[in-house]
């Protein structure tokens, strides 16, 4: 991958705390703090209200009047009873008429690792190269509790040897926290919240590839201190506290304009072409159009140019808007297998930097490309709605 200029920003817009990643001045990632309105990752003391043997599941009331769907193993089906209390974690938020999905396998997430309550030793992100896995295995082997699993995250690959104490400290901190949580759960009342989930800063930093970062800037002293304790030593010189009250940080990077573009139905390309983005219940459709021939070139050249620009722009659109699930892209038909191969290669090279699993499947004779993108968080549009900012940037 070619080098990129990635700037990470934590700032406030309309009194709402936000996170932004700009790659070569384009919006790459964006998120707002929706912790108060979302239960994702939180751990509660719940009560089983109904067991469904045929579905191998149970319904658990984890907040007063709020139930979640809990898949069960055969052993759990045999041992769990109605009215039984147990700690559960929300692994998927409720959506419309669907209840939240819960799990009895509890996990605490950090910047470099995840600690779970299931025995399993050390496992690694697939993006960590094999030689580094060996090195980190040797370093972490005697630091993992037998009854837990430690998942080393992709960000650990950005650590130099002098940064390994960061990983060690995080493992020890999360293990101790999870042990205390499990020990105290039996003594807590029903609906007690045992764990709030990772902080907003921790959650957003975990999306960032530290090896690509050229600047991290925040206008909060508290966040500055928190970030300084989480990032590798090599990034310390790139961390800045912005203190110019006369010119706000969002204005410095044009974040309002970028957010407006990120919720627009139409995205314009340099060639004069444009994309139309249509989210539906089942999938998202992106239509590529050639528009006006501003460069006065042949139709074939214009088609190739527009498709290339779309293939470069779409990965940024997927990550910045957090579009997940199935995405169908209607490229302009080229009637050339060679062009199609080049287009897929370009699309895959730009989706490779995505922080979640993204697969470019194939292209059909009609120019349709299917992409699947793993769901980790809610779309940016929904986040803006939850914090009351969607109408601000929609117009």
C-alpha cells in the first residue's frame, strides 16, 4: 500500500463529541459519542424470563422492561431456568422490532487486545503477520489467565519492542477488571450495569492503523492525557493539543462541509461523473454515472476514467458513512474483461485499509460489483440522528 497522510481528530461539533479520520484530506472515518443511547458492549445483571428449547435460546430481561435474545448451548439449555440471574453482554443493539442480542461470554475491549471470559489462551487478528505472532506469543504467554482468552488486535502490529509494556499493561488491566466483574456479579441486583464498554476515545482509536497516522489532534485536555497513555511512543510527537479558541478545530479541517458531503445522496467526481447512494432495508446500492464529458475525451475513455474515480471514492464512502452489509455497485459497463480486472484490483487495493472485514466479491457482465462489509457499529446517519445533528448537515 502506498503511504497516506492520516490525521486523527477528536473535537466537539454543536456540543456533541466526535471523532474524525482524514486521509489525504478526505473523510475516512467519522463517529459521534452515542454511548448514552446505545447498549452495545455494556454488561448487565439480567433475569431469564423465557426459555425456548426449539430455538436453543432464551429471553433475558437486562433492563427494566427490556428483554434481549440469548442464544444457548445444549449444556446451558439443560442448566438454565426461568427467573435465574446471570451477567449478560449486549453484542448487538436492538433494531426496530428485533430485540438486542446478548451473550454470556463476556469480553472487555482495549486498544491492543480483547479479554474474554472463555478459556482459550492467545489468539491473533488475521492481519498480524506470522513472525510477529510468534514474538508476541512469547511475550504474552505467561500473562494470560487460564480461564480467559486474550485476542491480540491489529493495532498491536504497530507496536515496537519498547511499546510492548503498553500491551502488557492493557492485558493485566482488562484481566483484573473482568475477574472483579465476574466475582461481584452474584452480589449485584437485577438490572445492575456492570460494565459501560470501552471509552469513546478507546473505541475510536481501535479503528485507526497507527502506522499510517501523521497527526492526532484534540481540543480536550482530558482526552489529550488519555490518548497519550494509549498510543505508541513513536506517535507521541504527533499528538497535539489544540488551544486556539479564536478558530475552532472543526473549522480548521472543514469538518462541517465533510459531514454535509457524508450524508448527501449524490457524490460528485472530478471527471464530471457522480455517484448516487441509495440505502435500502436489505442492502445499499451505489450507481455510477458518467455525467457531462468535461474533459472532451472519447466515451470509452470517459467510462474508464469515471469507473476508476468511483473505485477510489467508494471505499472512503463506505468507511466514512459506516455502510455495512451487502453493497451493490453499478459501474458503467465497459465490455472489456481487462478493464473489469483492473477495476476490481483498484477497488480491492483501496478497501484493504478498512478497519473491518470487507470483501470485494466479483463483477458481472452488466458491471455490477458486490461488496460485503462487516457490521461493527451503526451508520453515521443513524449516529447523527441519535445526537440530533442529522438535520443540521442534511441540507
